[in-house]
């Protein structure tokens, strides 16, 4: 049994987005000017946008959620549709290359409990990610 506590994140989604190198700055500007609707979604924790330093035009959008149900609810929401309607298509439309889903696992070195069948974790920083097969 794993007791992740109230502050432990449980579900992470990483989406790889690609665009022609010449259009990458347009996509970066769209990220900077996003409408921030996801922040009000129940169960949302944070979003990070990563630019690949080895391949121009490759980005990772990484979102952290309390659970898979919160993520799925947002993906079906009007707020998600509004956010995606703002994605630029000129000079080129970005392409979703892959989506990975992760469940956060506790790191035993940072978890402690007197009962051996229960792991109590004190911070999100102490978690390691493992791929989800969904």
C-alpha cells in the first residue's frame, strides 16, 4: 500500500509537439501568450513547456495532475477546446508526435513509516516517474 499524502502528485502527461524549425518561434510565442484556462481545472497542478536543445522545433508539454480522472475531465472540457482553438496554424500547424502518461512512484530513500507495508512521502521532489501503459 502506498499512502502518497495530500500533496503528492499522481499523474503526469508528456506530449511531444513538433513544428518546422522556421516556425518554432511562433509556437513559443503562443505558449507565452496562452490563456491559462487549465490552471482553474480541478486536479491540475502545473504545466511545463520544454524546448529540445538537440532538435529545433521539438517541444515537450508536461502537465501534472492529481489523478487521471482530473486530466480526462479537462481534456473533455470547453476550456480545453478554447485553448486548442488558439494554436497557430500559420506559418505551419504544430504536430503532436507522441503522448506519454506517467504515474509517480515514491522514492524509498525519502519515505518513512513505522509500518513496513505503508510508504509515506513528504514531498513531490522525492518522486520518480514510471511509464504508464495506457
